[in-house]
C-alpha cells in the first residue's frame, strides 16, 4: 500500500490524508485519482483532482 500524504490545508479544516492511485495495466483508470482519508485514516471518498478534494474539505460539497 502506498504511503498516505497529508493534505495541505488551513488548520481550521483539520487534518486530512490522501493517496494517489495512478493508472496501470491492472486498473481501468484514464488518469490518476485521489483517495481522501480522515484523521483515523479511514477512506472518505475518491476525487478526480487534488483541487476537487480540497474543495470538498473546505465546503463539504463533492463536485
């Protein structure tokens, strides 16, 4: 399993982690996706871009 990285966001939004899943011959991805994890390192959702993931953290809305 890839190492989780900390999302760079303001402290008021808490601590979040993410992992990038890159396209390989073993998955059907066209581009990378971002898996978002909460402070207990449980998956929250997946996003098509880092910007969409940060928008969710800041607003609670999934684009």
